[in-house]
């Protein structure tokens, strides 16, 4: 390729590769003046330091990470009231549900603070400050150190820095790397451990559309739930206690009832979980061919069993609701991602970028010698791990975490390992027993041995039928020959003979200190064999991961040089991010145009009493018939439900606040659209949308549907 052709090719490709105004999960502390100007051109009307400022209250103080970043939430009152998604609170709603008090079916509303429900293990984390430590880390590296030495340096220095922050302040600290180790940041945070359930609509509102509408637009889902953060009387984080008081945040969001219009500015802040936007074509091919097909097939089998059992028994319906929802979400995501990879030419576009990289290296092969092996190393590493990745995915999805009991037993085994009957009277022994009891209570509450046995048999069959030939040699240990391939019989034998089948039997043996009996359990023997096989796979993958990590660090470092004028954003890793864009419709295919908003009329049009995904509560139908929307109706008279923007989000952003040009709350982000399911790997500017529940629908449900005026009175409106 001659220089002129290369320049034209580079210019054309750069125009598609450069981040658009609506692309990017940005670290606010790294945003350039040009990006801030871009936000202002889109409509932002408030100073940037009112959005992010570590020295005084700003919007970032109103946004929290729930459960270590699994979701996002925002303060909407001076009394620590939090809004997030229904699906983010789903497990907690399910935790408190019984056949007699089914909050999943009927909803839950605390009319007083005394009625708010504690949630063991649930956390809310606030970002206090972030500091760039890149120079401090990079000064310790050179071209002669090995990857093992580099890892040791990073881990050691990180530990020293984190410990020093914790000793000097009342806060937590973590050091995170970005761009595969090309940048390092310190995050100072505060985590609250008393987070109580305040309100949730019935699933017929909060999960309307179910699996059918999941990842789809148009959407008519009131995907919200309400929590409150509590703290010790002095304002510090504390475990649940009746003496705790509502937390008073530095900042809470004011709410706009003005609604949204086409092209309105929209800003989202939150904690996106994980993306691989810089992954090469080789890694994407591995996901497409060796991971996603396994996930979709295995989870489909498991979910079919669960669904049949859930339909049979109301108790099982409640026990498995959260598990089913979590499993089916990623099942459908994997299907959509593979479809998107084919339709959006993601691999072909990455190959073009890799061509640019190779040509750049060849232009100065002496000066850029260190980059010469980057792509060949990545290509070889992925090629050599394709089969291993498939096998490890099969093991993870089937015999390791397919049924519930194997993983629970493995988790308990690590506790048993620390138990020594000679030390039964020590505080350490008693603390371990207490931890086991708590884990057992949590597990057995949502466990049915009969259901799990059926899942286990199906998972074991899939494992043995699909694992590669080299691994198949071990199957005589996993499924003994005397059972002659009868998975049901073997499963029945394991489940009927294990003390882990029943909480009482397990706890009786544990409290008697009969650790030998536990260690001789045949199901424990099975799980340790499975784990041994799995560790062999992950150990092999780990050896190649070292080469992949180093090569990706070089690759991303080179991209900074190839595109020196580009603002790069790092892949998501559950750290605080900002994304900006605007409200607007899109046309996903020929002759199809989707409007940017949906209304309550659409709920009534979708109603299908015979389909649990599309049941509509009678109270909601009454309000619709009477047009009793209160002050939450659009000026044109309709009741808004959802809207879409072109903001760039991913998992972890669920529950994130969607704010207007004035920084006021207009909605909650809760999903992405089907046509852009490749979003974790590549942003598609023409198709990618964030699906948001309109704050007016949230308030309508709280106020007019539930009559929870006590919550409305806490909020501030603009």
C-alpha cells in the first residue's frame, strides 16, 4: 500500500473509528475541553464542575454503585431515598416474598420508614475522589521486566497505596488499571451496608414484557424500584441496626416533570460493568464461535426445566424467579450479540483497523520493532485457546454452575477447609460456623432439590456429550461406568445420598463438628473432581492470557500514537463514567421507523391475559380508562412510559439517572436495543439506543397507582 493510498484509507477509516458525541463511557476527570464543548453544543446548560467536582457537592455525589457495581442508583431526596431499576431490586423483592405475601406479584410499598425492609449483603457505594497515578506506576516499568514482575509491582504498589488511604481517611480505596495497563487511577469510595427496600411495583408493571420484550424497542416497562440508605447516627457506614438513621447525601437529584422531546440533551452517569471495545477480530471470533453458542444452548435447556417447574408450583415460582430472570437475560443477550456481529460487520471493521496498525508498524519497522509481534501473538493465542475456551465455557455453564448445588458445595468446601475440630472453642472457628449458617440460610431459601436434580441430570448429559475428546477421557470419573450413561439414575443417587440436599441434615452434621462425614459426601467428591478438571482448563487459559494482556497493552498504546488527535475512553470496568447524547428515534431496517417514546396506550394494546409477560393490573386499566394521570401526563394528554436516547451504556448502568440539560432527573436507564447487541464490543452510532423509563411514569405509579404519597413528598421537583 503506497503512502497516498494509505493516507486516504486512514482518513476514511478514522472518520468511522473516532468517537462520536454520543459514543463513549467517559471518565469525567479525563474529559477534554473539546468534549465539554461538544456537550454544550448538544444543549448542556450547567457548568461542568457542577457535574463532577471532588471538592464540593456535585451531581456525581447523587449517583451510587449498587452491590459492587452490578447496578447503579441515584439519591432523590435528602433522606437517602434511592431510585434504581426493578430488575436491580428483583432479587431483594424476591427475597422478601412468600406465597402469602408475594411482592413480586403484588408489589411492595412502605408507607412509613418503620415498614422498610433490610437486605442482607446489599451495598451502596459513593465515589469520593479519583486520582491519576499513571506516572507513578509507569516509572517503575521498563522493557526488560517480565509480565510476572510487572504484575508483582502493580499488586504491591496498589496494596501500599490502598492501605495508606484507608489508614489516613475513613474511606475505602482501590487502584484500577485502564487501557490494559497503560493508565492507572486511584478511586476513593465510601460503602454503605444498610440498604432497605422501600417500594416496588408489581412485576406486571416493573417487568412488563418479560423475556419477550427484553432487549427490545418499543418498550412499555415501568422498570424501577426504590431503596433507602441508612447509616450510623454519626453519618458513617454501619451494618443493619434499628438504631441506624436515613443517610443524608451531599447531593440528591431534583426531578423534572417537563418531559422529553426529540433531540433533547441527555446525560447518564453510572457504573458500567464491562466492555471490550478494543478487542481484536481474533477475540471477537472466539466469542462468536466458541462461547456464545454454548451459553445460549445450555441456558435454554436449563430455563426450560425451570419454567416447567415454576408453572407447576407457586412456591417454586417465587424461589426461582430471580435465578430465571438473571439466566434468561444473558441467554437472550448472547443470541442477540451473535446476530449483531454478523449484521454489523464488526469483525470486518476490526480487521480494517488491524490493517492500519500493521501498515503503521511497517512504515518504521526499526523504531516500532516492539509492536511487530503484537498481532501475530494475539492471533496465535486466540487460535490455540479456541477449543480450551469452548471446553471451559461448557464446564462453567453445566457441571460447575448449571445446577445450584454443585457451586454451593464448592463454596462451602472452602469454609470447611478452615475448620479444625481441635479449635472448636476459638473465635475463628465460631465465626466460620456463623458465616456458613448465613450462607446456608440464603441458599436453601431459594433451593428445591427435586428441581435441581432434574437440571443436574440435563447439565451432566450436555457436558459429557459436548466436551472435547481429550476431556472425555475423564468422564468415567464424573459419570461412573456402572450407571451405563443413565444420567437420571446417577443424579438421583447423588441427590438422595448427600447431606447437602437438606439444610437441616447439613447443619446438624456441621454443628456436631462431623467434618469427616461432610468431607466423605459423594456429591462433594463429584464437585472436587469437576473443579480439578476446570482448574486444568483455566490454568491453560491463564498461560495464554499473559501473552494476550501484554499484546493488548502494546496494541492500545499504538492506537494512541496512530490517532493522536482522538479522545480515547477506556473499556468499562465498573468505575464511575459519564455518557452524553440526545433523545431521538431510529430506523432499524427498511421501511421501519421507531418513535423515541412509548405511552400507556401501548400497554393496553399489548395486553394478553393468557401470557404472563403481558398481564395488566386492573388498577392500571382503571386509571387508563379514566385518564387519571394526575400531574404526570404529557401536555398532549397521554401517559408517557419509556423513551430512547443514543447514550452509550452497558450492564451496570441499569438504574442510572438520565438527566436533562439542567442536570435534573428525566428517567432511569434500563436496557439497550436488540439491533445493537454488539454494544459491549463495538458502538453502532446509527442503531445503538439506551432504553429509559420516563420519570413521569415512575411517579405516576408511585402516586396514582400505589398511593405512596409519603415518597412523593420527599422529592424535589423543578
